[in-house]
């Protein structure tokens, strides 16, 4: 019985992540999530009492995935290689980013506008990225400049994701990513 409950919760969370990314968090109803998960609407409330709880669960899922990705980056031989690996993810996902925007940036922005507990917690996604990037720049010997460089890199990757989505042009990501990698390697 516990396995079925865990499976249902996982299905709902996967459906919530998919539908809120596709239609926006604010535009997605709990009924949409239940339909996507193929779980009766009334059963959703057993796992998530509110839509804010769903948002919080999506944030936790994305943080977990992102931390695993950062662990993979840590296997690279140098801070420059790790930072370039971060940029490479944008290139890898350029088609999806051009079609639907950045799932993290979009979610954080939408949750912030709606308010609630999940809005406050969503910032951990960007805080985690900035802290990790700052650490890489410090290892490169950039000292007090490290936080500003991290903000620049995160801003550039988020910004190009937004532009690629607006213009539906994955080529923008390729071009900006190449510039960012060149910049990183030149540090």
C-alpha cells in the first residue's frame, strides 16, 4: 500500500511539473494535474492539500535534480571546465528552451508573482546556482569579484533562455553559450 501511495505521489508530481511547465503554474488547475496523472481529482488532496504545496514539491524536486547535476560537474578537472559544463547544459536543452523557456526561471518568476510559501522557497534554485558558481570563480582566484561574476553568468544564461523563447530561436543559445565559454576560458 505504501508503494502505491508513493507511486501516486510521484505520478502527480511528474504531472504537475509537466503541466505547469507547459501551461504555466498560474494557469494550471489541480484538475489538469490529476487528469495528466490519471488520478481522480479527489485523490490529489490526499497527497497535496493546496496548489502551493504542489509548487513547493516541484521546487524540491528541481533542487534535488540540480544538486545531482552540480555533483556531475564537480567531476570535471577544473573550475573553468565545470563552469563550461554548466553553460553546455543550455546548449543541450536549446530546443526545449526555445520552445518553452527555462523551466527553473519560469517557475521561479511565476511563483514569485503568485506569492505563498513556494514563492519564498523557489529562490533556493537560483541561490544554489549562484553559490556554486561563486565557488568556481573563487577557485579561479577571483576573490571578492566572484559573486559578481556568478551573477553575470547566471544572468546571461537566464537572459538568453528568455530571448530564445521569445524569438523561438535556439540559435541564440548556441551563439551566447559560445561567447560565455570563450569568456570563461579567458579568465
